[in-house]
C-alpha cells in the first residue's frame, strides 16, 4: 500500500463494496460508510479512492477528519467536512434561510451568520 491516493493492494473486497454503494447512491439510495481501524492499515488511502471515484462520477464530495481526542465532539466530523464547502458559497446563499434557522446553524457553522 502506498500513501493517500496511491494504488491499493489487497483491498479488492472493500473497493467492490464501495463501488456498489456508489451505484446505489447514483440510484437515489442514501449511503453511509464509517471507516475505522488501527493506524497504518490504509484507511486514508481507501477513503481517498472512494472520494476520487465519487468525484469522477459527478458526486459532490466532502471529507472530514478528527484526531482521537476530538472523537467526543458532537458532529465534529460533519462540521469539518462542511466548513470548507460553506466557505466557498456566496454569502448571499445564507440569507435565503429564515433568520432563526441561520442563527441556529451559526452556532455550529459561524459562516452562516455572515
């Protein structure tokens, strides 16, 4: 196995499963995958492969990460995954939301308050 994004060796079963999940998502079925395991087993490379395949298939992709000490932070991975995307949006996009909704979201995503 090589670094993130390199060729994956011995992960044919996992890659096949992820390909099936992408096919189901393309058909409209919601999919969720949680990748965990010991350090150095190729989790980052596997997820990079999934993101690359999804991007090539035209999906909008997000990626979040957290250190072990951040594990207990509620929705920390979701916040990390969406922050960069939200920053790329036109600030006027947030004004389409109701003021109360914007205020609630701003508690988690400060960019929503702009």
